[in-house]
């Protein structure tokens, strides 16, 4: 009888270990996705910064033209 109980306990421990393995893999996948999102956010920030500079340049040109025209 004790052997059956030992086998049941070992089987449950094996299942728990498998569950932890799956959970660990999910966390690894999630961490990878978070890193990718961070990289994308930095890339988007760079593009927006560049566009801001371009718009500022256009604004300066328009102001220069307005000064020349006396507007």
C-alpha cells in the first residue's frame, strides 16, 4: 500500500514539475516580447524626434519667407 502512495506522490510531483516548466517558458517568451516592445518604442521615439526637427526646419523657413515679404 505504501508503494502505491509513493507512486501517486511521485506522479503528482512530476506533473507539478512539468507545469513549472511550461510557466517558466511562458515567462521567458513574455520577457522577450517586452524587450521587443521596448526596442520598438525607442525606434518610434527616434522617428518622432526626427520629424520634430524636420517640422522645426520648415517653420524656420516659413518665418524667414514671412520676414522677407514683410508679413
